[in-house]
C-alpha cells in the first residue's frame, strides 16, 4: 500500500503522524502488507528514532517490541529493560487473554498510546510498563 492509499484510510488527525513515519516506512520497505500491526510498528520505530536520534535503533527496537509482545501474548516472556533510575531490570511477564479478562476493566487507554509496553509481572503479581526505547533484550 502506498502512503497516499494509507491517507485515505486514516483520519486527518493521524496524517501528520503518518507523514513522520514515512522515513521509517522506507527503512522497513521489506514489509509487503501494511496493516494495523505494521502501522503500530512504524509508529513505535518513529517514536524510538526521535527519542534516540537513530533511525536504525528505532527500527531494531520496534522489531524487538513486536517479538516481545508476541511472546507475552503466547504466555511467557523473559526480557531486560532500563528502569527510570538507570538500573537494568530483568523481567518475566505475560499478557495471556484469560489473565487480561480478569484484570482489565476496559476503562483506560492503551499503553501503546503513551509510548510504553505493558506486561503482567509474574514475580510481582502486578502490571508494569516501560518506555519503548529502554528495551535491551528479549530472551
């Protein structure tokens, strides 16, 4: 799908963000079909690239987040990220549907909208989140 075709499908409020993503879209030119997941991946890549001043880092970390989210939804993921205080946190988490039905009331906004990844921390027994660009490794 071309950028002009994408513009027809999204509201004018998203056009500015879509245009910012065009550079990341060219970098991810191997993506054949543009769907909602691809748009989210490109949006994350753009956010990370802007925060780190590196398009390459934006693309790589965005792909890592996609991998992490897949593992979280599948039932288990182990990963590392940098906490706000600068320490490295190794976490074990999940986002399984049966757990989400019990814990989410549906009244909030997606953490993706505020540029963070949310997960259920298996060790702490609570939801936790971290900023996109702080992800270090997915095991």
